[in-house]
C-alpha cells in the first residue's frame, strides 16, 4: 500500500496533476510525499475522504498553494491548524464527519471559500470570523452541539444555503432575514420556539425546513407560499390550543406589548421608533432638518434591525405586534402536514391591518 501511495503521488507530481484521489487509503498521517521539497504546486483538488487523519500539517499552504478544493470527509480530525487560513485560493472545504471540537478563527481568512461543510462533528460554537467569508454560499453545520449560530453570520452576504439540522439552537438570528441571496434554510431538530417575524419576506428564500422543533408553534405567514417542512412541530402544544400567546410560542424579549384587535391606539414608544425609522431609512435627505442629536448605539441598532415588518403593509415594528392566527389545518398545506399542529401567524402593525389581512390576499 505504501509503495502504491508513493507511486501515485510521485506520478501526480511529475505529470503536474490537478486532481489527486487518496480516498480509502488507511492513512493515519498526512503523506510526507505531498509535503516534500516544493510540494505539489499544480494540485487544485485533493480528495482524502475515509482515512484516519487526526490533523493537518502546518505547511499545507506552502506545499499545496493552489488548492481549490479539499475533501476530508470521514477522518478523525480533532483540530485544524491556524495555518489553514493561508490557503488563499481554497473554495471548497469538506470536514464533515470528523471529531472537531472547535474551529480556529483563522478560518475567516479563507476569503475565496464558497462551500464549508462541517456536519457531524462535536462543535459547540463557531468563530464569529465566519462572518468574514464574503464569498460563502453553502454552510453546513448540521449534527453538532451548537447552541447558537456565529454572531456575524449575517455578514456572509453570498450565503445561499444554510443547514444547521440536529443542533441545540434556540433561535434563528433575526438578521438572517436580511440575507438577500439565502435560498434554503434548514434548522430541523433543534430547540426553536420562535421564528423571526420577517422570515420569508425575502423573495429569494424558497425552502425552509424546521421539522421536529416540538416547541415551535407559529410560522410567520410570509412562509405561506414557500416550501416548508414543519412536521413534528408544535407537538407539545396539542393539549392547550387556547390563548394566542401560547400558540405563538415565545416572543423575543423586547416585545413588550402584544397588541390585539381591540387595542386601537399604538403606544407612544412604538410610534416614536417608527417615526425615527422612517427618517433614517426613507428620508435620509431630510436629516439636515432635524436637530443634531446623537442617538445611543443601542437605539441605532434597533432602528437598523426592527423586530419585523407588518405582513399587511410592510411598516417596520419594534416593540409591539398584532398577531393573527391561521391554523395550518385551515390552509391548503394541511394535507402535507398532517402530523403537525402549528399555525401561520400574521404579524400586523395596527388593528386596521389586523382586520384586513388575509393569507390568500
Ligand atoms: Zn400594517
């Protein structure tokens, strides 16, 4: 086997191969032949799945400087060296089915990276530097032990496909609704009990899978016309369907008042925030008319990421919502979701919007 491996690598080196297949070779260590002398300067794709590697060499980027795709699926890799960040041309990195417990922040230096697969490891958190990956299109972190997604994930403006099934996630960061290229979001089998009000507002988002989140009772009605997976959701609410709060599940902490059809007056605090938001987002040219007041950063953040937008009129909302429930059993989707008890929820900005909103409309 050792001789065969040696020959394969030597031939790849002499003939300047771009692809090298070293899958199923029983490798415990990274082959030294790959790292000798000047390495393999022409290699672009390295396939090393189903071996027994436990780490990667520090000089990988020096010896394989033109690597574009690196496949390390099904090894025993526990740690990735910081030097991984030097693989400047790397576009695809597959580390699925390994033993990773942490990922170094240097991963954020892989500025060409488009596909990152980390499923089936033992990751409890991810570095916020993942947010530096501006080209990232696919991120698969399913089957780990994550309690939260990376803080700056919404900076990955190219993200199209996010898969985070089978983790311990409690919420979908609201800012992900602003990822305009996101097409598929999969967060099945987590601990979600609430979805951001704006989820599905982006036309690009077409596939949302949140199956087996037993505490998830309400789906934003923006998802009504998308492909959704929600079987096994809302199972813990079967006994108590009465009471809007209960059916909605948990709402974010900043929602102080949940409006109802009868509350016709919008609270002053909410009106003030809506006015400020209009000034900041729609009438920037009018800013010079305002007195020169510096707003606190927390308030500016809030203005940048409202709680959600009215499903009827698109008005931004900050501290209140007027919810309206459409049990899934009353919709055309009921047939495909027979085992679920979740409802679609329209979130409106005022009682007039609440009265006039209809799912079909
Ligand atoms: Zn409205």
